[in-house]
């Protein structure tokens, strides 16, 4: 007899993979800079949504002062709610739900019309900033229903409170454990490290096709690597080359980068926070996709001359896959 719990886990995992693949396909059609800007905008609006929702659910109604803010930020929203019989029956609960729908329908109509809103949402909800806002909402409602505050916080005050919340509070125990490293570094320092890591990862992707090739064919790469990674192209790298291919060489280079470029983060225990954050950044994802694209079109025959890192990185930043679509 099959285990129903196991079947459910398999189904959930499959649905999640399908959602990720669909989001990735949609995202590849959009310049990563546009996707990043839309993601950040979505995060700002989700903070507004969770702030308003926490007040709505705590009050059980729409306070007059909040109505003024809603009319300012979301003109026409409350007027449309008044004509909704279901909304009037359960005003606060329905208004909170409809507010989220209104934001996506109106504020992000440009992405919804273009068919890539799921990509924006997919990457936004994986950001610690989003998870902290969701945690702050649930904690606010629980606290305010127990003890009504003398004054509700403004949106800016609420955002400051949200920034201090534990983004892993609602995650599964094993994932929470993995994210403990995020508590070892402040957000500004982490953001700077992530930006540098993405640059170095791009460099490693640029060098990857040439790794493991004969020395004469990687002259351009060797010169650049000797300047940026002194000691990597040498006896140790040659030994690894004899044992493995370019992919393993790339992994070796990434290990070298971690050890030599981010030693403080490793020593202080938050290096994995850098890797995890880079793994959900639109620029890093697009760079990886462009590297795979180059592997495909080069088919093992490296171009001569090999492109400079600067030109390769520029092409990676401009890369979109217009053949990607959401059709099966």
C-alpha cells in the first residue's frame, strides 16, 4: 500500500518544480534589470499590503485614517469594494484579500499583461525581505488582537519593525537551520558581499569553457586568471585537470574564490548566506543561463579569439531568450 503522506510530498515537490521551471522560462524573456526592478517594486507593495492587512484584521474594519491611506495609494479600490456584496458581508477579511488582488491587477498590470508576473512573484517571495514582512504581519495581528495598540504604526515604522523580524519563522525546521547563517551578518554587509560574489561567479562562468583545455587554447583565460586568481592556474589546477573535466575545474575555481575572496565570511560563518542570496538574484541567474547558452552554441569548439571577460559580461547582461514561452 502506498503511503499517502509520501504521495502528497511527491506531488508537492513536483508542483514546486513545475512552478520554478515556468517562472524561469517566463523570466528569461525579460531583461534581468527589468525583472529586478519589478521584483523590488513588488516587495515594496507587499510591505504596504501586509501593513494594511495587519490593521484590517486587527480592527475587523477599515479605520477612517487607513481608508485615507488606501485612497491615496490605491485610488478606486475602496470604491469598488463598496459595490461588492460579499465584501460588505465580511468587510475586513474580504478587503484584505481583495487588496492583494487589486495590487497585482492594477500596479503590476504591465507584468501581468506581458505574462511574466508569475516570475516576479516567484523570485520576490523567496527574498528574506518578503518573508520578514509576512512574519511581521502575523506577529502584529496576534499581538494587536490581544492588546490593541494606543496608536498603530505608520507604514515607515512598520517597515522598520519588519526589518528586525525573523524571516525563517514560518519555514520548515531544516530550512530554518540552513538560514541561521543570515543572522550572523547585517543586511548592508551581506548585500555588498553578494554583489561581489555575483561578479566573481560571472568571471568563473566566463572561464568555464576553457578550463580543462590544452594550455595553448586558454591563453586569454590564463592571462586573466593569473591576474585575478594568482596561483590557481598552476600545478594544483593541472592536477585537477588530469582528474576531471571543465565542470569540476569550475567548481574548483569557485572553491578558490570562496577561500581567497571571502575568507572573512567563511571564518564568521555566513558565507552560505552569500551563496544562497546570489542563487536567487536575477543577474546571477541570467549569467548562468547565458553561460549555458554559450556552451550550447560553441559545442566544445571555443571561439578564436576567446571573448574578453568585459565583452562576455556585457553580452550576458543583455541576454534574453525570446524563444521562451509559457506554452507547453
